C-alpha cells in the first residue's frame, strides 16, 4: 500500500483507477484501510478542484415546487399573495427573512440555498 497526496490530475486518475481495483475490499483489511484513506484523498481533491456550487435560490424553489406538485397558488399561500409569488419566481422581488423561514419550513429547502443573492 503506497498512499501519497493527490497533487495533479494524473495522480487523481491513478487514484480513481486504484479505487476501482480495491473497491470491494473487506473493512479492516490492508486493502480496506487503503480504500478508506484513498477515498478521503479523492474527496479532498474533488472538493478543491471540482466544487459543487449551491443552486440558485429561485431555481431551487421552482424545482422543489415541481417535486411536490405545487402551483404558483401554493407558493402564494406560503409567501402571502399570488402577485408576490409571481414576482419572486420572476426574480423581481427579493426573498425576505420571513419568506426564507417559511420556504425552509414548508418546502424543506436549506436556508443556505435561500439566503444567497440572485
């Protein structure tokens, strides 16, 4: 087992290939330990080089509404008025703190998504 930091794309690709080889290793075995450490190194490299950004708040609202089968009228019940819901969905009105709280509580959208600027 030769573990070393992943410093380049070449190192990253080699680590992924090795991970495939030892993927089904038994926990606690030498290969299992290598798998665990390699997974941590790959995760760190990916987080640094391929960060996943949070979604746009309004797109997150639209997506969650679609998942739940909600209409603009349902959103209006959350934010107060149908015209307000329309303005929010068209990015003509910013979300207030109270709206963010309600959207988080009812639609279960993480607050760190909703508080972003857009």
